[in-house]
């Protein structure tokens, strides 16, 4: 970690989510994603690349910070198509995020900065 800055990256095969249809596995999804994240993904005809990307994002966040947090403590949203991350537990971090998904894979890169306010 350099002056409170760190990076996390994660890649996931979209098929892992395609095999777990939302309607048949709601409890699985609710252990990982908050309601607004689920709603965001389900608005797409094929929600599974979006679920995979959000999962990769949460894993990348976990890798980029020193605290061990739960997936549900990481909240992602979008502002003008750019992902935004907030952490519930009042941890002071700011993030730069990049997500991508293409056919089989979703990938996320997160740069975190400790915010010493």
C-alpha cells in the first residue's frame, strides 16, 4: 500500500451466475447484493453479466482495503453509467472503479484511497 492507496482486481466467469437463475436462487443473490443492486441488474434482458460484474466489483473492493468486510457492506450504484462504491461500516475510503463484461467474463478494477477526514 502506498500512502493509503491500494488496488484490487477480480475476474469472474459469467456462467457461474447464469447457472443460478435469480427466480430460483433469490436467497443466494440476497446474501451478496442489496435490493438496489438486484433491481439494477434485473432491468436488463440478460441480468447475469451485470450480476457477475457487480460481484467482481465487490471482490475487487475487498482486495483493495485492509479491513475484512461483508459483501453486503459494499454498496454499488451508477451515476451517468459510472460505478460508484459506498461502504456501510463508516470506513473512510474513496474509490476509482472500472467494470467490464464481454461474453464469458466480467472484470473489475478498484483503486482505493484511505480518506483521513
